[in-house]
């Protein structure tokens, strides 16, 4: 069996501990759909749950659709809403109620065009929208890739923003694997209860 990268394993542990059936989740960078699928499997057993996924690339949406159709029942697949639009438009899509989790897996589409990558300014803007959209006990998960130029800039800007969030209102942590410089890192922003 393929060994999952540590940042993905850790992120999934957080998602599993946080989400419950009945929740709404958003995948703000759905890519090939692996994270969307995992989120779907965690919550869609409850018929009121739905997953909303966003990506700007048609090939990403197509690839995600193929993966989801293969692994989900038709009823569950119907409740995964794939949006070929930027995550700057997260608030343009009507949601039945506030999402409890919004995930970002930054960078470029694996196997795709490396020039089409998430960008610091738009990612920050989108995360600000997410902070507004979240349910009262919601959380935002971000996987950062400082191993490439834009990714390093993006991570720095996000960590800077997150470290200034009110500690009364937010629980914030940043996990990095300190004996592996430039390896992916994981940021978790949870509304403090
Ligand atoms: N979560 C994916 C998976 O499980 O396969 C991997 C995501 S991949 C690392 C990052 C994705 O972000 C790419 O597919 C890219 O097209 C997408 N992306 C880049 N800019 C975006 C934007 N402004 N809005 C939404 N998606 C964007």
C-alpha cells in the first residue's frame, strides 16, 4: 500500500476528529479529488451533508468527477457539488448552512501544469472569505508547499496572517517536520469554543 505523506496523514487525522455526519465541508482546491473524496466519506452518510469543491482547471474537475463517481454511491455523488470556479467565489455558491470545515491543499495540480498554482494574494483573500463563512465551531485546514518559490511566499504570508489572529477567538497551530527542510507543512485555524 502507498505510504501517505506525513502532512496528508496529519491533516486527515484533524478532519476525522473534527467532522461529523450532517456537516457541510468545502474543498477550496479540489485538484484530482482525493481530498474531496476523503471529506465525502467522512460526512455523506447523513443525507443533510454536502461537500462543495472548487478548482479553476477543467481537467481537475473532470479528474475529480471520475474519481468520485468510481468510489461514491450515486446518492453520495449527488451531494458533492463540483464548481469550476476560483475559491475567491466561495461565497457566491449558496450553501444550505455554514461549513464546519474548509480545506486548502495549495500548489499545483499533481501531473498537471505547474504554472497554474495557487497564488499568495488570492489564497489570502480566499482564506479571509472562509473565516467569515465558517460555522461557529468551524475550522480551516491548509496544506502548504514551501519547496517551490510561490509556495514559500504563500506559506510565509499565511503563517504571518495566522499568527496575528486573536487567541481569544481562534486556536491556531502550524505543524512542520523540522528535520525535513522545505517539506509540506500543515496549518490549522479553528474557532475557539
Ligand atoms: N486537493 C487535491 C487532491 O486531493 O488531488 C490537490 C490540490 S492541488 C495541490 C492544487 C489545486 O489548486 C490545483 O488543482 C489548482 O488548479 C487549484 N487552484 C489554483 N488556483 C486556484 C484558485 N484560485 N481557486 C481554486 N483552485 C485553484
